[in-house]
């Protein structure tokens, strides 16, 4: 079952415009959604349980994930239809989505998403063991 619904697009793009850019081919929209989801997962996978995030349905879905996934999907749809004339708004929103995902991946932003389980809990490990590198201060032995 797809993560996004038709009503998710209504907030950010008019239905008749969406129909024009998908050329009335629902499989084109589905492919753009899959690409957007894969792009988001690549940023979120390190810290969050992406299977739980994208298997949620209805009101259980995170509103920011929906918004940014729609932004990314619409950007890809515009790039598919006429890559050289992507509206400026779509480029700005796509870049904002990428910046948000980068900040989440770095840990600067902590959205309300299910975190990846630790190894001790029977899930896959996050590799969160901290290793510090360094050395002692340099001393001179010259007199």
C-alpha cells in the first residue's frame, strides 16, 4: 500500500496541475513517490526505523514526512515532464526538504519518529558506540 494518498497532494498542488505533470499516468506518480521515499530513507535510515515510518497509515503518519515526501515527489514529477522548466517554488521546496533531511541525519533536528532499535532489544544495531581518537599533549624534551 502506498504511503501517500491523493489527498496528501491537495495541500501543495492543485489536482488539475498534478494531472498535467503526471500526464494522467498513475504509474508515473507512483514511481516518483517510490523515488522520494528511497531518497528520504537514505537520510533517515541511520537513526530511525524507516520500515515503521513508511508502513504507517492514516493519522499515524508523521505530517512533516508527508509534506517533504510530497515536495520531493512533485519535484521529480516536474523533472520528468519538463526538466529544464521546473518552477522555482518546486526547486526551493525540494532544497528545503533536502536540508531538513540532512539536519535530521546529523542530529540537529529530532522529529517525532520511531527510532531504530538497539542490538540488545533484538533488533539491528545502530552502531552507536562512541570511539574517540586523539593523543596526549606534545612535550618538548629540549633544555
